[in-house]
């Protein structure tokens, strides 16, 4: 998206259909070819695949993918996402091996006093020969392929260097930021270097109202390009200038709904003045199991964004009177 340009907007994906693993590459190639031949070539701000789908509809894509592939896609099979996060801690795979998902705040691996994450990873890598180290889409690390024999050795190193996901609040475990200033030339504000301290101030309120262990997704980027996917966070900040952010609320906790701008151009003092009362209200007014992003909509704090093209719309403009013919995923 671009600040102030209402012709640009984030957008969730559409369900195209089902294909087998053997068909996946051919289907992907067909989609790329369709984008090559039908994507916008004169307006860079309208050149993304999401706009090609919005302009032509998902049926156009399905018909042409099937034509190019020479086979029909199957009907979508049922599935459900329940979270936008990673499965932290130890998990056993279908191969009988263990993996450990380690929280890495904003993807920044650095030793600090009392928390030697970089040293721990290096020592694990030195003896975990034949194992796996994977990066997740949420900026975390998965240490995989761990045998029953190696698991206690790795756990001992975690304890030695104080590596423990449970030391963090659920909000921090569900936080993410792009690198932003001073590293990224496109950034208008800080993000990776600032979000941890902002979350720390919000944690004071979380502890006060008993929400420390309740997951709320919170993300920040230094510009509207959205590299940390802020538009599917229940609370999001997009930088406009140093120390100045647009505040967004109301995305689905599982990434199944886009948020909407709540306040433009707020500083830290204003952010805390807005969010602290909302967190207190959420703690006392929420239904059993209700997520923050759903509550702010039910409570009338923010309107939902039910299609990407209504990202900027409010009131009558936000009503779904003329959908594009695509069927986005909501539950």
C-alpha cells in the first residue's frame, strides 16, 4: 500500500481450488504466466498479483489455469488456521524426530547480558551435525531433526544460556517488526529497534489486567510496504515519520481478516493513551475465547475490513454491495 493512496490496499488470498503435490509446480507456472500476461505494466502501484485477481476475478484465474494445465482443479478441501504464530517449544514430528521452535524477537540474533542466544545457537550447531536449522515466516528459528538422545543435550544448553520461550508475554511472542530505520532506505520510522520497548510498556497493562498469557498479534513496519505483514495483525503500526505511526486495529487473530486504520499519525504517548484503556476494556468485556481483533469489532471500536478493496472505507462505503466475484477466506 501507499500512504494516502486509496487505490492501493492489502488483500487476502482467494481459494482457487485443490491440486496434488505432483500438479503444484505446473499450477504455479500457469499462475505466473497469467500474471505476466495480464498484470499491469504501466502503473507500478497496481502491478501486484492481488490487483490482477481483483480486476479479473478468481474464476478467470481458475478457468485459465485449468486450460493451460490441461486438467481440472479439485474442489477446495476443508482446513482451518487457528493462529498466526509458530508452535513454540518442543514438538515431535511424524518422522519421530523432535524440533524446537525458538522465539527470536524481530529476527534479531544478538547476545545480551543474561540471554546468550547467539552463543547458544553456535554451540548447538557445532554438535547437531546432520540436524536442521530453519527460519520461520515469523522470524523465529526451528532446530529440527533432533533425536531422543540429542534432545536433553540441547535442552541443557538452553538452560545454560537462559533460552526459554516462557519468559516472554504472549503479546511479545506474537510480535513482529521489519528492520526499518536506520538500516532500510525505504523506512520512514523505526520498527525493529522500537517495537520491543513499546511492547514492554504495554506489558505493564497486560500484567495489571491479567492478559500476560493471552495472545494478541502486534506488528510494526517502518513504511507501508508492510514487510512484517502488519495488515493481518490485531494491533499494527505503520511508520509515517520518525516516532510517528498509523495505528490499525481489527485483524483476525489467525490472519483471516485485514485490519483497518484507527488513528493516523500517532506518537508513543498517544499510542499508550489509546491502547491501555482498550486492553483494560478487552479484559473485562470479552466473551470466552474471544480474540482482541474480534472484540474491537464487536465492541464498535473499529469496523471490519471484509474485502481488501474496502481497506480504506468506513460507514456506507464499507458495505459489501458490489464484491468482485471472488470469495475470500473468513471464519
